[in-house]
C-alpha cells in the first residue's frame, strides 16, 4: 500500500491539491433505493468530527445538517435518515473493532470519517492503511455504499507534520478502491481563502474541532457529493432526455 500511496501522490490529481473529491464513485445501493422509492438510511461513522464535538447542539452537527440537506434536495417520496455513530477520540484500531456493529445496522451508505486521531496517537501508517482498506472491503461485501471523509484543516494536525501522510494515504486508498474521498482539508482551506467563513466560524477554540459554520458547510459539500454519486451516467441521462 505504501507504493500505492507514492504512485498516487505523483499523479496529476494530486499535483495542485485543490480538488475536493478523489473520484466520482457511484453509490449503487443508494441508487437502487431511490429507484425503488424506498427510504435511504445513512450512517455517519467516525470520531469527534462525526459525533459533533465543537457544535453548539446536536442539531448543528454535520450528520444532522446532512439529513436536512438531503431531505430538502430529494423529493418527499425519498425519505432519508442519517444516523450519527461518531465516537470522539477513536482511531483506526478502535473503528476496526466497532465497524461490524455499524455494518450490522444495514444502512445503505456509510460515510467513514477517519485519519485525524491516528497521527496524534502514533498509529502506524501501514496499519491505518490496512484497517481502512479491510473496512471498505467489509462494507462492500455487505452490499453497502461507502464514502471516506478525510481529516480536517486545524492547528493541532498542522503542528504534526506526519499527519499529511495519513491524509494522502486516505486519498490514495480512495483512488485504488474507487471510493469517493471528501477532501475536507481542501474544502476548509478554500472556505477561508474565499472568505466564505472566518477561522472563528469554521473552527472551535480548541484548534482541533469544527464549529457550527464549518459543520454546516461540510454537510452541504457531502450532500452535493452524494447527489453527484447518485446521478445517472451521462449516456443514460442523454437517452432519458431523448425519450421525453
């Protein structure tokens, strides 16, 4: 996997560091549910960013805001629920132990936020890669869609130079497995550069966790990625237009 990471980092997709997604993986299970006009169940799985540390209330966490965004975007015949299964402080080892119970809930999509605590706790990079790749395989074997959410832009991680290796490894895993990686670091950097959010709106005072403004923008970005992952392929969309 380390060779895979090195090869991916040399590719044009990583040259500028400005993309917000690593690929456009299709969410086939969600597409099936939408086509059948069945409810869509999503589990937000991860650590404190998913739990919502730094948010002013449970309603201000990204999973809660994501449910609101998708409910507004999809017709009423497609009810959606987003369950928050975030546990603050967890690293890849902890999540590998907890993932089976999340899979056992039989969601249609798991959004897996990972890679923030691992460099802070000294989880070996190769073990992080192995556990993440194995987790993706387990999720897909259960016929569940998966997306990855990378670490945040924050002072504490920036002060840990090795943290970039975990972020880049996650992007490389996404490329290798055709799993969408939500590039949170790049998103947050662009929000600051474009004046969309101030640092105080985006991050909580602890210098690690997001605040309400950051969680709201993150939920909107993830909703857009989910919508993109459930769009019909260009040829099918064109054929549909021709038959109208």
